[in-house]
């Protein structure tokens, strides 16, 4: 449980740092696109943790 909290904090911290960078720098990628893709990836990550999806499970036996 403790490792999950640390991992979540690291991922959210990286996401916030990326958002701050995107807001401060002029890039061809919009902040809304980054937030959207980040949200989708976060949802996929949470689903993988909830349902215990692993590469071994995805690849079969």
C-alpha cells in the first residue's frame, strides 16, 4: 500500500511538473491535449491496478 502511494505521488508530481513546463514554454502542443492524454493514461493505469492486469496476463500463458 505504501509503495502505491509513493508511486502515485511520483506520477502526479511528474504530471504537475510537465504541466508547469507546458504552461511556461511555448510549444506546438496545447496544455489541453497534454491534460487529456494524461487523464486517459491515468485511467488506464488505475484500471490496470484495480483489475491486476499484467504483461503476463495480457500475453497469455
